[in-house]
């Protein structure tokens, strides 16, 4: 469904900066947990509050797993780098509760979808050099894929046609932004 691949130099940049990438990954999981809780503010998502709690718990567990990896590898937990791709997507979320909820869900679903795609690439690319990390990324693919699908279904439960329209818009935006190079050692 995604309309563009990550830039050609993305994988090399990641492989050359694995310790920093793991710190960035820890922050991504932390932000994924807080985002799931943040979505609970929308009236249209009150019926999904328990599902969102379950996602938040799962993301918090992922955060802890990455922290465990950092500790085992003597990598200190550090600051997060900004992601021009994520901020570019978030900037296009419209105001107004129903539109905002749909856009927010679609942005979250595409972040989950890109994570799913990139974890899959990393699980293959690192299989010889770092089997432990390759296995770890492989183990997250299904969960992030489920989050992607859950967020899209939640948006559809609010308004199916509007979700299609905005998904088309955000897929184009994603394809444009994902190709832009940045020098940060970040997954997104
Ligand atoms: Fe996660
Ligand atoms: Fe996730």
C-alpha cells in the first residue's frame, strides 16, 4: 500500500549507527505508548478505550525490551532526534474533533506501517552481522502490523469514506516526505 520506499542510503545509515538507532527506537516505542493514550481524548474513540489501553501496554513493553537491549549492550539511554517525516505528517492533521481523530489515526497507522516495513528490512539485513538484533526486529513485525491495521479500522469506524479520502492524501504525503534525506541516526 505504501507508495515509496525508504531512500536508497537509509539502510546503510542505520547499519553504521546501530547504538544511536536503538536509542531512537526506544523513544519511538515510548512515543507510541503515549500516542495510544492520547487518542483516548477523542469522543469518537471512547468505544475503543480498552483496545487503545492494550496497544499502550504493548508499546510500553516494547519500550522496556529496547531498554533491556541498551543495558545489555552498555548503550546509555539518551535524547531523541527530531524526525522531519513524523513532524511533516503530524503537521497535516486537521483541527476539529472528528476530522482530527481520523487524521491522527491515519498518521499513527502509517507510522506503525513504516515501522513494520523497516523492522522487516532490518531483521533480514542484520541476520548475519547481529543475529540477536535481527531476531528482535523480526519479533516486532507482527505487532506493529496489527497496530497499523487497528488504527485504520478505528478511523473507518468513525467515517469510512472520509478515511479513504484522507488515507489517499497521507499516502501521497508519506511518499513525498519519506524520500527526503536526513542525516540523523533515526529509523524514521
Ligand atoms: Fe511497538
Ligand atoms: Fe506499534
